[in-house]
C-alpha cells in the first residue's frame, strides 16, 4: 500500500496525522451517539408496546364484610353499612341512593318507589369501589332471589297485594321475639284486620316517632301519623322495617287461630295469646300490679 505521507514534509505529515485522529474521534462519537439514540428509541418504543399489551396492575380493592340484621329501617341500614365499610359507603350516600328511585324490579309494584322493606338483611361482601347505589341494588337483587320461590298468590286469599303482605311481615319482624311466634303474631294481625279492629301495634308507633324507645307513653300513642295504628284503621302505608325471610313467609302463611290479643309475658321474649279481651285485661293488670 503506498505511503500517503511519502512526499509530504514532516510538518504536513503531523498535521495530516492529527487531522486523521480527529476525524476518527468524531466518527466514533457520531457512531456512539447513533447507538445511544437507537437504544433509547427501541427502549421507549418497547415500553409503550409493553404497556399496550400488558395493562398496569392496579391496587386490589379493599373488601368489607357487612352484616345487615333483620328488622332495620333504611336509616339504620345506612348507618350499619357506613360503620362496617369504614365510611367507604357513607350513610348519607346510602340513604340518598335508597330514596333516589329509578330501580326497575317487578316486586316493587305498589310501593310508590319506597324501598323500606326491600333491602334484604344478609351478610354481604362489599368493596371500596362500590357506590351507595351499587349496594342498594345488590340488596334489592338479594330480595328478589330470596323471595322468588314464595307463593305470593296466597296474598289474594286475604284480598291483599304483595306489598300489603310485606307491610305485615315488617310488623311481624318487629313484634316477634322468638322465631316460632312469627306465624302466630301474623294470625293476630290478620284476625284483627278481618274483624275491623285497629291493629294497635307498638312497633308502628315507634316508626312514626322515628326513634325506638324501651317503653311507649300515652303521649306517644297520640302521635299524629298514618303509621300510628292506635289511631288509624288498617295497616300502615308502608313497611316499618326490612323483614327477613321467615317473617315474610309467616305473613304469607299465618297460623289459623282465633287470637286477637297478645302480651309480652316472659323474660325470654315470649308472648301470651288470647281471643278473649277480658283475659287480655287480666294479664295486663297482673303485670301492672293491680286493676
């Protein structure tokens, strides 16, 4: 190979060598920059392709176990849900959802959109991603599942609607303290309705007052409300709580009795039943200690 510096002076040779070294460094820098640029482009492009193909893993939702017992009102149910979800579903949010309307279920016919009585008592698993409306809808779904096999046509035998039966079930739920008395208390309600008597059920007065008291006063019994069955005839205009399955079944299948009166006479919550008003009065006098 011919020597490119053969006819050049020493100074020219040095300049040419320095120029060659500079050119080689410049080419190396350009090559390095290109490699880095390509690597960055490949890395960024690969990242976006990965993100499109593999979604970002989101945090797992927090799960709450919420137990809603039988016999609660909408307001009490809202407080129970809020307390057991740590406020993830607030009481005000739940109440607002229950009163907002727009729920399409056949079993709500005749209720005028009032969900009292339909929020089925049960233990639910809820997450912090659910809204108040989600939770209300789940309870309504559960009502449909739990009561779907009941023979609601039996209501016609009493000249009642399905909603009327639910109202009676709510009274049974609040009045019965032991399970076996549910069908008997239901029979008293039907017997009094059939006889044209006022129901005079304390639990309806409690609902009218908006507070649950250990004992009602005579002034309480005078409260002006369509739910006060001491003052108005027939059943109240709506359920007074959300009853469980057994109370609903008792309202559909009451025992056949001639009882018209009952009185709490046992510390374990049992009642005494009679069709004789004089007997009922004697029991009350015995409890009060005199006539």
